[in-house]
């Protein structure tokens, strides 16, 4: 199993860009098409915690489905959002890239480069 998992919709332009960046960087990853292989509610909850944003920030608010369901007029709990995302995966921002205990929404696609970069450490000891 890869260290990096990309939750994507293969026809999504940004998802394609992230896929290409990872391939060009020789990064081993697992791609999950969450339209054919839905993300279980428990995994969605875990990803949201790893991203560190409220679930409302991960909703595609310009999506026609969001507007059709009049979700802008409703105040939903996290559990209600999770239920909706399980039924309507199109509402979820994408792609989501998971690595260890962190995850991001890679929008724009170039955010993936920062996410993959090793943390900068300094060999210089702190000044006392």
C-alpha cells in the first residue's frame, strides 16, 4: 500500500493535474475514484480531521447539486454533511491527498508540491 492516497474523480481537471505532478515527481501513490469506490463515512470523518478544516469548507458550494438541494439555506451538522457526501460525492472538494496523519485539498494542483516537500530543518543550534 502506498504512503500517499489521492481521492479523486478521474475526469476532474485538477485531479488530472495532481496525478500528472505525482507521476512526474516519481511519487508512488494510490488513486481512489470515490465515485466508483465511495469513501466510507468513517474515512470521510478521518480525512476531515486530517485536513483540519470545518466540513463546510470542503463542500463544493458552486456545484449545481449544492444549489439544487438548496444547501445554502440549511444549517447542517457534521453528521448530516457526512451523510450527504456519502450519497452525493460530487459535493466534496477534490482532489484530497492523504499522507500519514495529514491531508489536503489539492486546489490548486500545485499545492501538492508543498505538501510533499520534506519539512525544512536547520542544522544550526538555537541561540540561547
